[in-house]
């Protein structure tokens, strides 16, 4: 059942998080001090934690409830990553650096959207299975 639509959503989410790590913007303040970078342990752990949860969720396609819970946990991890980005971005002073922060801060939001779409598809499958069980 790897051909279901939620698997496509989950693969897109994992690819987005992988792209976030590959093209991660190094955010610097006016003095040139690095505020956020990809090799920081917190950012690194959250990105790869999200990717790992997505892969585990894809591979547990036979257990829809577990998949649903893993996706919710992944959404929480991605929100924490987004919070780290926003907090660190807001600590940078100066309006001229706002445009230089890059699209990297927006990629977790796109990943969250795909995780929510996957959860909706999983819920739809679960409801379909329950309705068929009721008819037996």
C-alpha cells in the first residue's frame, strides 16, 4: 500500500526537510556573527528527527493509527524547528537583514502542510475501513 496518496505527501515532506538541510541559509547578524547554521546540534537534530519520523511513518503503512501518531509527533517536531528559526531570526537586529534570511524559514511551514494533508488522507482511509467493517 505504498502507492497511497499519504505516502506521496510524506515523501514530499521528507524531501522538503532534506532540501532544508542541503540549502540551509547561514543567518548572520550585522557584526558577522553566525546566529543559525546547519551544523548546530539543535537544528541538525530537529531536521533529521523530522526526516526519520517521516521515513518510519512511510514504512509503517500497515498500521494507520501508528502512522497518524507519528505524523502528529512530526508536526510537533517541525513546529519546534520553526520556533527555533523564528526565535533566532528575531534576535537579529536591523531591518536590512530581513530579506537575507532566506526561504529556509518557510520550508518547515510547507512540510507541516504536507504532513497535515497526509494525516487527512490517513483519517479518510481509517474511516473507509471502519465503514466497511460495519457492513460485514
